C-alpha cells in the first residue's frame, strides 16, 4: 500500500493539495488528526509497548483521536482488535499506519496521502516502517504564511513565533530532501501550484505514478471539500476554485516592521527557495534580545485570546472535543 506524506508548514495550501489528490481514483487523502504530532511527545509515558496492556491503551487512544477529528473520516469504523492486528510491530507509527490502511481499504484505493505537515520530524521512522514512502514538500512565501496565521483560528499570532517555526520546519525538510533524494522527495511551490495548477499537478502525478484526471482541478465540488469547508473558518475557501491571486498579500496587509521580523528570521531559507527580500538585505538580519522576545510573547498570547473570542462557537466546540480527548489521554497515561 502506497504511503505519501505532504510536509512543510501549515497555511501553505496543504488542504488544497490534499483535496486535489483525494480526487485521484488511486489515492485517498483524509483530513489528518495529527496522530504523530500529538502523541509522539507523550509516547514515553505509555511505558513498554511490548506489554499488551500498554499497547492496547495506545491503540484505543489513537482511535479516539481519529474519531473526534474536526472533519470526520467518512464511512470508517475503527475496531480496536482489527487495528492492533494490522500492526507489524508495537509502535505509534504502526498504529498510525493501521488506521490509514483501514481508511484506504474502506474507499477502495491503492494508497493514502497524509498532510500532517510536521510528520517530517519523524521521517526516518516513517521510512523504516513504510519501506521508502514518498514525500511532497509544499512550501510558501513565509511572509504570506505569517499573514495567514495571524488571521487563522489556530497557531501563533506574532510574526516572530510564526517565522521561527516556519524556518525550523523548512530546514528539517531541506535536510531530509538531501538525505532522501529526488526519487522519493518532490517539492511543490504554493505560488506555482495556484498560478499553474494543471502543470504542477500533472508533474506531481508523474512523481506519484498515478494518472492525472480533470476531476483533480474540480476538487472544490467534491463531498470532502464541502465537508471540510463547513467544519471550520480555517477552510472556508476550499469549496471554491483555486485562487491564482492569493500570493504577495503581505505587501498590502503586513507592516514593514512585521516583514522585517520575518525576513530577519527566514532570509537564508527565502534565498534558497527563491523568494526575494524586500527590506532586510543579506547580512543585515536583526538579532532579537530576550527582552524583545518576552514582549513578542505577551503580544502573541493576547492576540491568541482575541482570536478565540472571535471564533465561531461551532468551530470552537469541534476543536474542544478533540482537545478534551487529548487532555484525557495525557492524564490517563500519566497516572496509569
């Protein structure tokens, strides 16, 4: 069964790309519950996973996380015994693979795509378990990423923290690109995806060894796109065609001060990816003092609270349910 990982940073068009690939008759691309991102930091608390009680606990926790995903997995029932039996070893990656295998079989596909972007952090484990899977590295101008996060219901809200995480994840992706090689690692530029979708998707299909079809460009009419768009303010535009004018918005909507912060923190990677700088030339990047960072943190937390206050109640409730399950998981394994 083919495994494909979309990696990079959020707010870079990953749901758009997911929905496009989901229109293939050969692949499925469910909305991710971010299994590795959420549970890998807790995995040591489970103890020895060769102990069947501990491993069964982990299997149930993964299934609960999937079952409370803000965008439900259509038509999928997770039988814990079935999930456990599919695991080739007692590990979180194995359970993750088992639930995606069940989704894939339910929808009669040959492989699956996961767009949990931070999975690049565990690429070596993924390589070992899934036997050389493929990676699609999706990247976008960090200034537009920062602008998008400031408007989103999730994530950091100050450009310092947004840019810091963006830079960290791009460095990991670029390091893994060098390790993995071009046969299994394909880079997609968001700006090219939105301006030349047919050409980019056709090339991506060649890389994935799947057939390109016109339905991919009509993703916004799919049941999955409509369900996703309804589920959160984050994804409201996913039931619309690709917007080829959704780039360089930072030039009109970001202050020079904020652009300078992003360029100071990400300039070297921008250079590598071909994004021209506007305010901070090479060698003139600003260093931020602990006092300045503390002030940025205060602003970041205040903006998060303001964003939560503006978020629709139904959206908050969907996220609260999964957050509650994650907190219950953390509490149960800490005191088990």
